[in-house]
């Protein structure tokens, strides 16, 4: 069976830079909304209680809310409280010092595709064993976004 959940509280604000895309190679932000699909084996005619699923999803999204997303390959230095981010992009050389507590380093570029994958990574260990796959839709503004669906192992 499968369920999907979409609600206004599944939205988050963030800033990012995509150094490889000229238009997006400067610091800018978005408000994104999220829809989550869960699939797996039904137990007692349920996959997961909606209230439990909503709580888990809200907790995951809160980790990402009001963060600056950047590819960790641009990390040049860090100290106890800051990251030093440097890259040369179409708009010139960027050299930023950002607080660690407001920055989220990603394994790839800060695209909605990678943010979908990151949400799946956060959600997967929190799911009950009967949930076998998670799909995350992220809308970047209106009428555009990404969808990633992934089988998970949460045991």
C-alpha cells in the first residue's frame, strides 16, 4: 500500500548558491513545499498512522528550514563555529564565512533533486520497518520542482 501527505506545514525556507548555473550562481533563496509518499506492507489495514507520519515529516523538514545549502566541495576551512566557503563561478570569486548552525553541507549541488534525496536520508531511519520506499516531491516556487523515490532499508 501507499499513502501521500501534503500540507502547508511541510514548507521550508532556504538560501543556496548553484555555482555551475549562471542565473543561480549568486546567493538567493526559495520557499519550497514538500509532499511525501510512503509505500510498503500494510499492517492492520494501515501503512502508517497519518499523525505519526506528519510528526516525522515535520521534524525532518525543521532540520532544513532557514538553512544555507551548499555543496561541501566548496568548503575550504572550518573552525569551531564557522565554515569558510570559496568557489569561482560565472559571477566571480565567492569567499564566504558562514555560521555552522545555519549552514547545511550537501554531498552535491544544492538542487531540489539533492534536497529531495536529503529529506529521504533524514526520513528513512525514522520510518517503521514496514515502510519500504519513500518518495519526496519538492516544489521550488510554483509549478516546478523535483521528485525522487527511493527504496529504503531502515533496519
